C-alpha cells in the first residue's frame, strides 16, 4: 500500500506542474494572439486542473480509508 500511496503523491505533483504550465501558456498565448481563437488553450488548462483535483481527491479518500 505504501508504493501506491507514493505513486499517487508523485502523480498528483506532476499534474500540478502540468496544470500550472498549461495555465501559464494559455495566458501567454492569449496575450500574444490578441485573445482570438484561444479557447482550446483555456480548455486544456481547465482539463489539466480537473485531473489534478481528481487525483488530489482520490489521495485524500485513500488516506481516510487507511486510517
């Protein structure tokens, strides 16, 4: 169970980094393109934040069950 907990923690941090990068890139691209045809970048950022939050919820749920 320890190995699973470590992997969940690592994957959660990886998705946090990916979500932060995606959000930053979405803002930069929108500024460079004068806010035209940028919806897909924000959609990608929202998707990565969603995956991060689901991972975080799963980790917290698993830690509550193991107590």
